[in-house]
C-alpha cells in the first residue's frame, strides 16, 4: 500500500529550497568553467557548429535549471499540495537571491582589498 504524501514542514521546504538554489548555482558555475576552458582553445570565428553548440547548451541548461527550480514544486502541486509548492518555489528563489548577494558582496570585498587580482 502506498503511503499518502505527508505535508512537508516549512523547515523541510527551506532546506529543499536551499539545496535547489545550490544546485542551480553549481550548474551555472560548471558551465562558466566549461566556457573558460573552451576560451583557451581560441577556436576560429563563429560558425554553424559553434552556434549550434551554444543553442543546444542553452536549451539543455533551461531544462536542467527548470528541473532544479520547479521539479519539487511541481511534484508537490501534482499531489494537491499547492501551498507547499508555492512555498518551496519562494524559498528556492529567496535562497538564490541571497546566495547571489553573498557572492556579489564577496567579489566586491575582493576587488576592494586586492584590486590587482582582477586586472
């Protein structure tokens, strides 16, 4: 017999939102690392292959980040837990904004303390 989905608490939703936000940030950092590595190869001018690669990566990234942001919320909504689904989405977006602000603050401090690091 399948257990009925229990309503998650706000703490569970907050942790899930934090983990989802970390997943999105980690994925974006991974893609930035790939582009940084590819930039070192100095491939010739833009061509059909490069545009195709970029568009495929764009579509793939939209699918991955969409799953990370909306996956658990969609699961909850499909199980008639709409309030919890909206709370999960809100926590995910709030954690993402918070982590972006922390990153911007860290970069700003680094620029202020070690300006030669970014020249």
